[in-house]
C-alpha cells in the first residue's frame, strides 16, 4: 500500500471525530491539574505529595483495566451489527473486576504508601485519599466500557458530554471540599467519587435518550434467549484474549509512571511535587494527542470490518498529519509559555526551582511521543494487541529500568532521561511493526 496520498474527506472525518475527544480528553488531566494547583497553593507540599502518590496509585489500579475502554472500542468498531452485545459483556466484566479490585486493595493501603516511598508526613494523606477513591472503582470501570462503546460507534460527542460535565463537577467540588471545607486530600478524593457516579448516570442517560436505538437493542439482547453472555464462551475468549494483551501492556505503562513517581518521592517532597506538576502537563499533552488516536481506532476498525485497504490508508495518513501538527503546536506552547504555566500550578519557590531544572525534558517529549499514541490507535483498531504488548515489554524491561539503573547518579535528570528513552523505544517498536505489516500488505485479512 502507498502511504503518501492525502484524502481531504478523511482529513475532515478524522477532525470531526477527534475534536470532541480532544476536549473531553483534556478535561481528564485538567482535573488532575486543578487538584495539583489547589493543593500546590496550600501551606505545605505534603498535601500535594500525598495526593500525588494516591492519585498515581489510583491511576495505576484503574488504568490497569483501561483495556475495558480500548478493547471495547476495537471490537465494536470492527463489528457489523452495532456491537451492543460487546458492550454488555464489557459492562459485566467491569463490575466483576471493580469489586475484585476493592477486595484486594483495601487491606494493603498502608503497605502501598510505603512501597511508593511516601514520607511520614505525606503517607497519611495518601492513604486517606485512596480509601475514599476506591469506593467508586467499579463505577469508573463501567464508565470505561461505555466510553469505549461510544468511540467504537464513531460517536465522539457522547464521551465529550460525559467527561466534560463530570470533570467540571469534579473541579467545582474540589474548590468546595478542599478550600471551602478544608478537607485536603480527603476533599480531592470525595470530589472524584461524586464525579465518577455522575459520569456513569450520564452515560446511561445518553444511551437511553441520545441513542434510543442502542437502549432498545440492549434490552432486546437481555430478553433474547440466544444471547446469554454468561454461557456463550467463544465471544468471551476473543474479548479476554485482546484484553489480556492490553492489560499487560497497560500494567507495564503504569508501572513505569508509578516507579517514576516513587523515585521522585525518594528525592524529597519538593522533587515529588515538581514531578507531579510536570506529569500533569505530560498527561495533558498525551490526552490531547490521544483525541486523534481515538479517531484512528474507530476509523481503522471500520476499515478492517469493511476490508477496505483504501480507507485504511486514508485514515492513517490523515490522522498522522493532524497529530503531528498538534504535537508541534504543543511543543511551541510549552517552550514559550513556561513561566506562565509553572505559576499556574504553584508558588512554592522550592518546587518551582525543581520544575525549572528538568522542564526541558518535558518540552522534548510531544514530538517523540506522538508516534506511539497514533500507532496505538492503529493497532487497537486493527485488533493487533499482542504487538502493543511486546513493544511495551521491550521498552519497559529492556530500556527504561536499565537506563534508570545506569543514571541513578544523575538525580531527577536520570529518571526523566529514562522516561525519554522509554517513550522513544515505544515509538520505534510500533513503527517497526507498522512497516512490517505495510510491506507485507497484511493489515487487511483476505
């Protein structure tokens, strides 16, 4: 296949799908950024450090099950019958996994804070945050499945409404609980639990009111003897095979970021707080660029389902152009707005100094990371999860951890350098797989 042509219709389709996802995606790290900014302006860095550790752990625990979003998007996009049955299976799996997560995690919270190198001052805040956040774990996982279903159906407006509304509510509750009621880390956690609950209710509402045919199809599936998701094992095996690869891949990704946070914590509360701010900015960058990756997932899945090489080629080209342009814009924004951006997050001089020491690592990442984000979208849409798992394994085990070990004397620069190599390895690994399937012309099964 040739990958040099640009189709204006595909450019418009990608943009129409991507811009709502960009807005909704940005609202997720924006929420974390507001948490960070509010806590960063309190009297001590221990509040920010505690929530940074607690939020990092919750991100690891919840996004370890991020396959519920990615896997659902892929199978729904490739489905020729609307994918309603896949949504039901994903919701059932989400409820079971959420309950299991609560049962396993609650007894280990004190140990988890210790594993994260939390200081004696920050540890109680981290534990308190986690105790409350775990309440809504099953709801958050069901939300993943619903969002994945909407994206797979090429409905990017519904995720926009859900995430934007829920995160705006969360931000407002942050001000109420943290500043108004002085609840600190507990206030940040309570606000997020309320937002998770609201997001689920809104997702169900949109299934019923905005997409009435989907709601009717859901009820019909449950009332049809032929569809018994707890008995029909073949679809479950397909779903679990995809999701197992994505689960391993996501665990390795979150292990890297959690380890990154823990190493910052080992260097003191100011370094931990600085890295928390920079990671929030990195997350905002990745979530923005993921808007194009989500559009790619849906449209690549459609091309695979239709067995259309032409559509596949056009989608990959169009999404890549949009994503690269956006990465360049973000890079320039980070460079020229550095003083303004940092002041928005904190006025603690010790934290600002630590941020400035490693800020340029952050500026270098968008143009490197954009390829891994985009190719993730291609491989999810095409159902090639094993390749994503293999690439992440190599980048994490063979690149990131050896690099960290060799650069321990570099202080915070060492961990940022290792993160840079890790992201680069992910991009190069996926590019190698992409080239292989392109040269052999095996993206679309005959």
